[in-house]
C-alpha cells in the first residue's frame, strides 16, 4: 500500500480488519452548529464531526445488559449467515474467495465477526472497512484497492442493520456505477427489507448499535472534505482517543465468538425471502411517510427509524421527538434513558412506528 494510503489504526486484532481510511485530525464542531449548517445547506454532514459523547455508567450498564441478553442471538445470526454464504460458495453462486467490505463504521464489528465465522468454516476471506457517505457515495479509491488486491474474490458488503434504506440505496447506485452489478449487502437486522442477506427482519437491540467508537475499533465515522482528502485518496476518519479507557471493540467480538461454536451446532443457513423483503420495504416506507406528513417534513433525512438509528440520532443530532412502540421494552432502555437525561419528548405510538420499535425525528433548525 502506498505511503499516502497508510491506513488508519484501530483497536482490533490486526488480522480482523484493514481500515481503508486516511488518518486525519480536525477540530470538533458543536452539535447545534453542525445541525444548523447541515439544514441550511451550508455544509454536508461528512465535512464536520462533533466530539463523541462519553456514555455514563448507567448507559454502559444498559449496554452490558443488552449484550448479555442478546449474545446468543448475535452468534446464532452470524452462524446462519455464514452457513448460507458457505452454501452459496458450494453452489457456485459465490467464488471460493471472498472480500468482506464492512461499511464504516456500524458494519465493522459484524465484518469482524463474519470474517472469523467464515474462516472457521474454511472460507478464504479477508475483511476491509470502507467508507460510504449519504449523497457522496462509496469510496471508489478504497474499492479499487480491494479489487486490485483480490481480483478473483467476490465482494460482500457488511453493515449492522438497515433503516429507511438511504445507505443501501447509496450503495446500490455507487456499486452499479463502479461494477455494473447490484451489491450484495449482508446485515444482522433488516427491518426495512433492503439487504441481500440478513439474520432476521426484526428491529431488535443490536448492542453495538447504541455505542459508537468504543465498539468500532476507536475510530470516528468517515469524513470527506476536499481540503482533507485528495483525489484518489481514501475517505478519512479520526481515532477517538478519549474513549480508549472504555473500549469494548475486542471484548464485544470475543464474547460473541466464545458462544459461536455452540450456536453453529444448532444453526441452519439463513433463508432469502423476496416477498417478505418487499412487505418490509412497503411497511417501512409507509411509517416514514406518515411521520413526514404529520410533521410537515420535506427532508426525510430528518427521520431516523430503527432502534440503532433512533439512538444514534439522539446522541449526535438535535432531536425533536422520539416515537416508541413500547416505553417499557427493555430493548429501548438506552434510548429512553437518553431522552429522560436530555429532556427529549417521547410518544408511544405502535401504529406509527410500523416495523420499527423506535423512530427519532430531528428538529428543524433552519
């Protein structure tokens, strides 16, 4: 790899992932100012970054409880996905060599898990992490590097979950432009029906979804600004040093893999059901449109459906309101805790949330 493309460092084991990201350091932007600039059209979200909020002890306890509750489910879903991929290889639907490209950064923990699972099953697999940015596309330089390094390998994209489909749509447009083919997107949870392969179509609390850098190798989300990223360079990101003392990145994947063998003995290959995917796509789109109509929203980027997206929006953005399917749902404990802490209005409305268990509406500030 050229010196100009020296990858960003991370806190995973070296063999778990190569981050195709340019290391940078920029000053953080205040959340309120960032929101104003985004909504005024004066800056794209990828051009700025705010300092990542440090979770308090109660929040970390909720994460730990969620991980304990769902550890076996994560392992089982990873096993089912890995078995389906191995079957696809046996059926010559995929090449024997695979390159996993996890989408920075929510996809990284699941790319690590899937790489380990596939390697355990004897698959020739390498894992990279690449940037994709809404309205800016997939990192073409990173994908060029992956294809040059492993020209005979099929590429699978990995993310944690789907929301309303903005990133999966971005991925489809970008990958078709680069390769002429539809992308194969693999996720753990696909409540909106946009993935090629998933563990389930449930909106459930994926524990890593309520944390950020400290479960994703201590890196920021990706950054793309012309004064920071030269043409032909990888998209950029920063290390998040102030969370190093509460870094769960390796611990998360190690704990899942500790129960993986037991899960594998009970697992059957994940199924693909195009009719079910279609129903989830319609239901997800309908609930997003219903909230948009209720609040006169003309930019759907202000609506963040799904537990993980709703929680991350509360952490990173300026929320107006959070809709909940059930306020007593233990999978919503972290989100409810944040709303209570920050004084954010919540409304229990299972008719409005559709296939999702939570939806955050971002405040209009311009």
